[in-house]
């Protein structure tokens, strides 16, 4: 590397590190998009993909210049060049991917994109590999200077990602996602669901559960033992389901789990219901032994949980807002409810929903949008035309449906599992 290259590299690094500080408290998706674009521009690559590691899988979190429909897709951690980089923790510079035995080629065949050369860099934080950036198709190939440029700035980016996860997104007591972070991740799954273009039908099953009469634990055995119950309960929950499922603490003793099915599995929903019921039974059989703070005697304590479940198939608002026609319908509904009555039969065939479900969904969307309009001073049309706000709206409605199912479970004697039906 000559003196000019060294000076340019030093300036690039300083500028990028200063810019990264602006993303300290921003939405993590903005940070990911910025970093992916920055790496692409710094090297002159034609396209860039950023992967984040979750359990034994790699998730496409951002794609620039290639097929953006890949966002949300998952790879096994041992697949492709990126899998090799994640596993070994070393940068891979390959200017002839066809000769690389690790090149998967699967996404090229699916998208029509032709990968010629590739630079893949692991993202590390405190020694742990948390993801990778993959840069594609630089004219005349990638160089060692490109490799050094990216490796200089990646550590700071990795620390920011970890900062978001550790300090902004994770509940310290349970290790689950906090409410805000969970909602963001659920929103991302809903975006994938609505943009899914495969022939099979994707589905998200959302469950909300809480611990029955939890206040009695704190009152009779103290808050430290109450915390122990929360830790053990959520530990059992995480061990009962797939590593890819999203777990969140909604508040107090209320929790959420999102189960996404983007594979062709007809038995998925039934399997989730069975696993949730088994979790409920297993938790009720778990014994805790605490000293009663009033009597001083050690007592055996059992915990019951009430569970509410809703499938995305049962949320009419999701199907209504999947296309532009749904946005037109809701606008007409707000202006004149009577005028949309003749349209219901046509729209019913389009969505597969019954007339009553459509009207219920329209009213629900209108109500939620009115809440938003007061908070952010935007009207309904503006909200529906803003993709991010629209997805926030759908996410909140989805969670409300799970909450309604939980309410039914609690009012039917507790320690129950109830399914939401629209």
C-alpha cells in the first residue's frame, strides 16, 4: 500500500467512525442500512448484503444493488462462502466465485443475479462473530486495499450492533427482547410476510402469555424469588421452541413469542399449538421452594400460565392492507361507510374474508390510525401511504389480537390456552 492509499484509508476510517456515532441511539435498521451502503461505496462494489447471526442461522438483514426480495431470507450457518466466513471468523476475498467450492449459487439461480467476485468480512463484537458483510461484483475485482478498508471500520460497527442489542433491546432479568425491540422484530417479520412471493402461504403465529396470580409470589415470597420465577419461566420457554423464534417481555409477567413459518409446512400451526400446550403443562409441573416471608416456613410453589394465540390468517387487517386496493377501501370507508357496502362482495372474493370480517378489520384499522394521528399529527391517508407507519399500525393490531386471546384464557378460569378467531 503506497502513501496515498494509506492517507485515503486513514481519512475514510476517521470519517466513517465519526458518522457511526450519529447512529448511536437510532433505529438499528438505519444503522445496518448505513453500514451496508458505506461498505459498498468505499469499495466500488455493485451490490452488498449484510447478514446477522441468529442461533444457527444467518438472516439477510439488508441488500443493496442485488435482489432486495432476499431481505428476511435465512441460511444455515454452514451454507455458502458467508457461512464459511462466519464459522472460521476470517475475511474471504474471492475474485472467481465459480471456482470456489463454498459458493452456493442458490440465490443467483433464484434471482437471476450473476455473482462474479466477492469480498466477505465477518462482523465481530467482543470476540464473538455476530454477522457478516458480503460485497459483490467489483469491476476488475476486489483488492487487498478494499479488504483493509472494511476491516478497519467493521469493529466499531460490531460494537454498535452489540450496544443496541445489549443495552437498548434486551431485558436484563430474562434475557428476552424488550417490548420496543420485540415490536420492531415482529414488524420485520410482518414485512417479510406481506412481501412474500413464493407459491406456498407464509404464516406468523403470535402468542401472548402471562403468569397466573404472579402478584401472590411477590407478596408471599418476596421480589427476589419473584425474579427467580420469571427467569426460570422464560428459560423454559426459550428451551421449548425453535432458536429462531422471537421471545419478548411485554411488561411485568406478560410475554410474547412470534413463530414465523416461511417454509411450506401445512402442519406448522397445529404443531405450535401442541408445543404451547405442552409448555403450559410442563411449567405447571415445575416446582419452586420458597420461604414464606409471613410464616417463615418453606413452601412448595407451582406456577400456572394463561396463553393467548393468534395466527396471521385470523387477522383480517393484515389481509386488507396487503395491497393498494385495501388502502383505497379504508379511505372510502372513513369517508362514507354506506358507499362501500356494494364493494364488499367483490373485495370478499379478492381477500377470502367474509363481509363481517372486512367491516371489522376496516373499523379496527380506522381506530388504530386515529390513535396514531393524534400522536404524530398525520391523517389516515398519510399513515397508510407511509410504509413504516402502516407496518407499525399492523404490528400493534396483531399484538392486540393476541392480547384479546389471552384475556379470554384468563376469564375462562386461568391456566388455559385460547385461540383468537376473527
